[in-house]
C-alpha cells in the first residue's frame, strides 16, 4: 500500500513544478517583449533559420505550446508561410528538451532548496517593485524558477519514498515497452505538459523506480502524448491551425516510431556519447541526452520530406475562401515575357476587383463586418499574391510601354484596396433604420443606382465606358437626394442626430468605395481617369 504522505508529497511537488513552469514561461515572454515576435517573423529566409528560431525561442520561454500558438497566429495573419512555420514548430520540439537538461544538471544534482528559496524570494521582490516593467517580468520568471526547483525537491523526496513500495513496468518486451509508452503519453495528456512528464520521469529514474531504457520509452510516450494536446487545441480552429497541428502530430509520431525501433542501439550510443562529451555518467543525464537526440533525429528525418509534407498539408482542410484567394493567372513561367506577364496580372487584378465589388454589394444589402470577413481574407490573399508577382516582374527589363502598363495596373489595384477598406468601414456601422416613407424611397433609389454601378463594375467582357460613367452620374444624383433627406430628417426630428450621422457616414463610405471601383474599372477598360 502506498503511503498517503508520499502521495501528498508527489501531488504538491507536481503542483509546484507546474506553477513554476507557468510563472517562468509568462515572465520570460513578458521580459523578452516583441523580440520573440521579431525572431519568429524573421525566420522565413531558410529552413535552417526557421529551425534555429524555433529552438531559440522555445529555449528562452520554456514552452513549446506558447511557441506553437504564436506560430499559428503568425501563419493566420500572413506573417509566416506554412513551410517555414513547420520548421519553427520542429525547432520548438528540440528547444523544449532544454527543460530536461535543467532538471538533470541542476535540479537533481544540487541541494535545490538552497537555490530555490533565494530565487523565489528575489523574484517576488522584483515582481512587487517592478509591476508593469521588465524588472517585474524578470521577477516573475525568477520566482517561477524557484518554485520549479522546489517542486523537483518534493518529487525527489516522494520518489525516494516510493522506491521501496512500487516499481514501474520494467523490461524490454513488447508489453512492457507499450506500457511504458502509455504511461508517458497518459502523464502528458493528464498534466497538459510534456515538461512535467519529463521531470517526473527523471526523478523516478533517479529514485530507482524504473531503468534507463524503460524511462527512455516513457519519454517517447510523453513526446507522442503532446499530439493529443495539439489536436484538442485546434478543434474548431482555422485551416492553418489544423495543418500546423497535423504537422506536429506527424513529426512526433514519426520520431517516436523511429526512436522506438532504434531504442537498444540508441542507448548504447548514448553511453559512448556521454563519455565523449564529458557528461556525468548517470541515468538522468543520459535521459536528457536521449530526449534531445531523438528530436534531432526527427529533424533529420523531416529534412528531405518537408516540401512534400507542406504540399500534402496544403491540400487538407481546404475551404472556399482559401481556394478563391489563390491566384488563378499568376505563374512564374510567364515572367520571361513581360507582355504575357502583364496580361496575367491584369486578369488577376480584375478578379480581385470582383471580390471587392461583392463586398460592397453585401454592405449595400445591410451586411456587417462578420459577413464580409471571408471576402476580406480572399482579397488580402490576392493582393499579397499580386504584390509578390510584381516584385518578381520589376527586376525584368521592360519597355517604356510595358512599364507604363504595370504602373496603371498598380493604380487599379490601389483603387481596389481603398474600396475594400471603405466597404469594411461602412460595414462597421449599423445599417440605418429608414422606415419613414420619404427616407425609405430616397434610400431605395440610391441603393438601386449604386447596385447598378457595382454590377457594371463586376461584369465580365468589354466595358461600356459611357454606360459606366452614366451609372456613376445616376448614383451621385441619388446620393445627393438621400443626403438632403437625411439632413432634413435630422433637423425636423424624424431621426435623432446620432442616427442621421451614422446613416450619412455609412452611405458616404459606400459612395466613396463605389467611386474607387468606378475608377478601377474605367482604367481596366482603357478609359483612363474620368
């Protein structure tokens, strides 16, 4: 029968360890400030840069989960492409092994109470005196380190007491290894922290509850267990979040399977590596080295497979807006012939314009911001693709005529971007409740004229420039009538001044957006500025 006091020590030690990890991570993130973001966003040059950034940031903040969440956010914001993001995530898997080294080389080698108490005290003092400053964040991190070491001390004491009462599954048979992997995975799922599972495994190994090879299988299980956390975190999330989580699952499963198959040979190699590196010849250091080594093996395995994995992931979890946001006409093969490249660019710019027209017609029908966001993301994707294509096209030698046409297409895309911004600004304002007969008639007339102009801007085929200008004129007349009626309604109290102001601002934003689209369509038709 296991002593209740030992169980209490284990629970308390684990609680202090998890609390310390949380405080340490929060403090390090706050102390680093925007530097972490700069490191991650700057990780797009090569896969080696991305891998090193993931390792560095995770080692700094001591939380692969925090890095994973940040990377997914950057991918969704368009700051990181999926390919480089995967290498940041793979680097985070290596960086998180730093926790094992801290526990093995510091937490289990010294009388940590002598280190933990001063750290916790100094950290608390800095936190109290430096609130909302970097010194306060550093204090939080130091207090977290102190609590972490106190938790390790309690776990050591608990496992020393358990050594004579129980033993974890031993041996290298199939059932024993599967049980060891299951223990590691279950610990990670229950505690939502592979670092905590690693700390428990190291202290249990030092306490004699399990052998080194069995503990290595537990570590493999803990690594695989993190995939459950990732899958739970992205339930109902965006497509890119699901792709990143799936990449995390693939990396950990592949790494775990290979490490398991090579386990007996890896343990022999670790003995020789520890001697060659001058590391202490004890089981906890060997486990920390094993944790780092098999994650590095995973990186080596993924190196030749990453491009295929990225392509495969991009075909998963597809949604309409992602398909629509992909350019249909821009292809690097046409860059060698500027005339063909400009024709392709004109087609893509026209596609982007149709998306913005659709946004405006939705707002005209009463839609608000939430309804427009999918189309806004589609336009943002097309706009970014156009920008990248233009950057590659600019370095080619072009004739003056081709250069002038490129400048014209850039002006058109600028009109589209301005119209998209104005449509979102209009959608942010509530639709006016114009039920009074005169106001309703004026509003219906203006909306009908504006919709006719937008429909002509969205039409495929040759554009009738004279008809386009006539539709703009009709919209302007109707807008003038509506504006006059709204101002009169504000004066004679049919509308409150607030209602009048909101209606005018929404209608004005839509009018200016339609004007931008008119200019863009006129240029596309070769009619120049009106």
